[in-house]
C-alpha cells in the first residue's frame, strides 16, 4: 500500500513538473491587428473640396500584399466629413472576420471650395450612388507589340478607370488610365514591354453635377501572363531536313499569336504565302489522289493538322477545314487538315470569354501545339470519334455529351 502511495505521489509530481515547463499552445491562429494595415486614398489624395454632401474618398486597405474586402474583412465609418476641417475614416474588423481584429483610423482634410466673386453660395451637387462593380474579363499583350489589352463587362456608369502594375499588390509602379464612354468595354494601353507580367483591375465611375467622380469598387484582379494550359496536341514528323525546315518556319510564324474572345484565326493569313524568299524549301506535296511532287513549303500541312487537333480538344468553333487528297500518317485518318495558298485555309474562332495564346514547338521529331490562357479554366470534356465506311471517314466531336462538329473525308 505504501509503494502504491509513493508511486502516485511520484506520478503527480511529474505531471506538475511538466505543466510548469511545457508551454501552452493556442489552437486558434492569432488574428492580425488592423493597426498594421495600410489605408491608401485614391491617387494618394488627402485633401478634398467641400460640396455640401458627405465626402467619402475611394481607398484601399492592404495587409502585406493582401487587399482586404469591405463588409467581409472590415466595416467603415466616416466622421466629420461634410464641413471644411479634419475628417476621419475608421475601419474596424468585422465580428465574423477570421483573420483580423481591432481597428485603425486615418485622417483627411476638407477645404472650402473656391468660388467666383459672383457666387453667393456653394452649389450642392445632386447625390450620385456609386456604380456597380465591374467584372474584368481578360488582359493580355499583343504579339510583337508594346500593348496591353484590357477587356471588361460594362455596367451603368459614365466612365471607367484602369489600374495596372507589375507589382501584384499594386504598391509600386502603379498607373491609372481613365476610359470615357459608358458602353466602352475594352482599352489598349501602351506599355514598355508586354512580355512582362502585368496585374490589372478596373472600376466604374459616375460624375455628380459638379463633375466630381464617384467611384465603384475595384474589379477582380487578372494578370497578363499566359501560364495555364487549355489544350495541347502533338504529332511526330520524319526527320527530313528540308521538310523539317518548313515545319519550323511555319510554326515560328504562328508561335505567340494571341486570339482575343470572338477573334478568328486564319492559317494562311498568319503564316502568309510559303516562298523561297522566306526560307521555305522544296519537299513532297500531294498532286491529287495518286501522285506526289516536290513543292515549296511541302509538309506545312502537318502544322495545320496539329493545330486542328488542338482546336478539336479545346472545343473551339471550327470555321474552315479541308481534307487531304491522300491519307497522311502523322494524325489519325479523318482528323487531318490540308492547306493550300490561297484557296484552302484552316480557320477557327475563339468563342470563349478569355484570350488564348498559341505556342508552337518543333523539336526532336515532335511538333506540339499548346493553347494557353491567363486564367485557370478548362474546356468541356471532349470526345472525338471517327467512323469508316470503305474510303469514307466521318469525324464527330462531342462536348458535354452533345455533338457540335462533324466533318467528312474521302481517301
């Protein structure tokens, strides 16, 4: 019995000792105090003219490189923001905020509006409600041009403002462009190098009777870098020097092409006429169903066929496609695409809501075509079937279980 008591006393002492030296860990993550947030007014303006109405400047709240969202992460409260003097903005973490706590207050100045000698009083502008949020659809750089294209969905407003920067948090090198016209849905902005990744936001603007802007909230953020694979297809080629040269020249002309939503790609228009001046060599071409000959640019149909199969699996709209007069071995029968300057072309339309960049690679006996996007999106699940009856081949494409394209070949 004495041994049992001693053992229990020793065990109890050990527990107490562990309790004094072991730290107590909290299971909940420590919330970030909003005193550490950075509140920046639009264009760094902190002085505003009195209008007779409450002044509520547009602003952003950043914690590190994270842009906080009003009514989700914090609530706002403006005080003393009608008459000339010192006004304040206080942001307070919402009760439901998972990551933030506390509050922070910043000040701005309201000054008396300058009046003409004949003016007796301040003209009170008609109240204007902020416009709705804009949905940013796409932003991308044009091939071989110092241009950044920005597209968005229109809302009821008077104008739009674009904010862009190479900094994802919009802290450095931020630039603004104002776009007039409520029905305007795109803008091409001049940049030094569109091969750099740019981050973009857009917001709508309304003007009150004193021509003062009332801003909507910033849109979703997109970047101009094409890093997401939308669809890809590869085919193998025979290592014939002159034919391979033709493959590389045609692929280089296409590589980097960006198709905006609604834009149609034309193989002949993009590649141009195949000539010896451009470096094209003579290689085998088909002359009808039973013969071949040597022709300038022979083999470039494989480039077109590889692209055609990428189009099939990306579920894009096919505008024009032609079969070969003879069977080819580099793609499945019924899935080839013949081109001939200027009468036979391969054309397809980007009928998605986002730009697509074409990447072509010819290397080590494989030619690859990849469609890239700026957004993490994928086409509907595609199934391609080819049925045969003698020399007749019928190819069908199904997307989401429905057939949306049929083409026939005979060889």
